[in-house]
C-alpha cells in the first residue's frame, strides 16, 4: 500500500508540473505591496538564458523556440510557441538577472 501511495503522490506532482507550462512570460519587480513593475533588462537576459537552457528531457528543460518579442515597443516578453516556458524556471532566470519575480501566461 505504501508503494501505491508514493506513486500516487509522484503522479500528482508530475501532473502539476506539466500544468505549469506557458507560451509567454516577463520579469517584474515588486517595489511595493500590490505593485508590479515590468523589468525589461531582466526579461531580455532571462529569455536568452532560457533559450540556452538544456538541463534534461522534460519540456521545460529546453526552450529551442524561446524568442524575445515586443508589443508596440512597450512590452518585451519571452515567447515559446511550443509551450516550453516553465513558471518556476522563468522565475529562476528572472531573479538571477535582477528581477524580483516573473509573470507567465
């Protein structure tokens, strides 16, 4: 019975991880409570780092199609048409490049 329970928990975590895949994301700073400020420099660096990522065989371990896109020269964001952007992974790259957090969609 213990093996079944452990397998069930692992399957639940795997399903949750797969559900956290996205096509777009940005890096943000949070200077005050409830306020989010876009961080362009961190977004550019994080997207480039994610494009070069190769840490395994899961969908979020590589992002061969990560590209920096922009919306009317106002908002630059990282995009993956193949949904390779993992929320935790982008958060890691954003914080490594000076941002406080990330937002994915």
